[in-house]
C-alpha cells in the first residue's frame, strides 16, 4: 500500500475544513484536504443564512451572496409576530464552499476529491480514493460533518440532532427579512422562510425522536400550505434538500491526542438556532493556527479549545440550557418562547 506524508490532514472540505486547511498552509505546514464528494459544496444542505459579522472573518464574493436581509420576524404559535434587526445575507452556499476550497488551494493545500477517511492504523491513517492508501500525518483536523467518521472511530461524536428538510420555492413577491415560525407540530425546532431574490428556502427542523423522521416531509408540506395560504410562496418545488443539525452542544473532547474537531463534527452549531457557519469558519482558523503552533513551537493543542470557548463558550452554553427548557416544556411553547428564542430580550437574561 502506498504511503504519503503530510503535516496536516483535513477531513471534509466544508467551511470549517477549507478554512482550517488554508490557515495551516498559510502558517507553513504541508496540508492535504480530502472531500468524499466529487464536487465541493454539492449538494447544498443548509438554509444558507449568515450574520453580518462573518464578513470580519473572511472575504465573501458577490457571486456567493444571493441576497441581503435586514431583520428577522419571529411568529409565535398564535400567529403574533415580533421583529428585530438582524443584518445578514443569504448565501449561494455551493459557490461559497467552492471559493473557500479554492482559497485553500491557492495557499498550497492539496485538495483530493472523491476521497474518504477509512480509519486509523497504528502508524497512519487509511484513505480511499480510486485506490486505498496510507497517510503518515502529524495532525488530523476532523471537519467531516455532524456524523463525523473520524469521531465515530474514536467514540467522540454528536448525540442529539434536529432533522431538517427544505424546499426551494418561488416567492409571490420579494422581501428582505428572514421569517421564523414556531408551532407545536414542529417539535424541538421551527419553520423558516429565507428569501433568495425571487425564490426562498422554505424548511422545517424537527428534533429527532421515534416519530419525527416518519412525519418530517408531511410537516414541511403542511408548513408550505400555510405559507401559500398567507400568499407568500407558490407551490412549484424547484429543489429539495435535507440534513442533520447537531444540537447537543459542543463536544466535550474538542481535541483528542493529535485530532482537532471543528464545525458540525465538533457540535459548533447553535443549539437553538442551528446556525453554525460563522462558528465553523472561526473554529477552522483557530484549528489551523494552533496546529501550526503545536508542530513548530510545541504549543499545547488545548489552546484550540481555550481560544474557541473564549469567543463562543458562553453563548453555546446558554443555548444548550435553553434547549433543555424548550424541549421539556414544549406544551407551553407560546409562553416559554421569550426565554428560549434569540428574538426576545428574555433569552439573554
């Protein structure tokens, strides 16, 4: 079996993985970035909203932005709406992911498509592309999604998920706000309407339990009918997508031996909103930088967890606690939402 060598192996070419790879290469390390799919960014499994602060972390081209939004409207089960300022944009997520991967390649990263992580051997990591081969690697950055193969191999993985399903539908008219809908039918999650010019991402996220998978498509169809009755969308389904969102909070072991977990593989998504792109990008930057400091100067990998938690730890712990309340008191949804959803001041108290 052929053996190749590299300082860093990054598993997964999403925002977290591509950013981590680029940062490690920028710091002078040799980096291999692998992606199991044939194209980076496809299929899109994301509602595609990002808040404006992400522009402070990375450059996003106009091609990667579908539309801008200025506020978020939250609808309670009773139908009453509450609006807050929420500046951000709706991405063309496939373009966004490809651009990040291209930037990594520009930094000298070796990107391997159609290549999967298979497992560990005592003296290396096994990958499978056209052929199977071994990699002699010093640091592994696991950015391979909510059901991380790397995490599964060592028993370090997410435990709780929201299952999300989404249609792309034509809008009846353009608007510049995101809309969030809570209803007891959408257990442990919510419905969303995110505009992308003349079309919109319309989806629901439901906490996985013994029944949710069976009824997920039915819940989305019910939600679409509601939006049609409100005169907001048309019935033509342009595309469909689905995916899992980890909501159990950050992994206790953000790093293990020579492995750093980042993005969805680390549970970096917000336990209430499900948003995770900004956290993943910043996490990737930190992971790549700490990997370089570790190999060059002997800096402890614990610096990775310390730095990320100093930025996001408090908010992620708050979200985790709010999710426990939300699920345990779901029958009181209208009453408890002000303390369990980011669109209300009480959430932050």
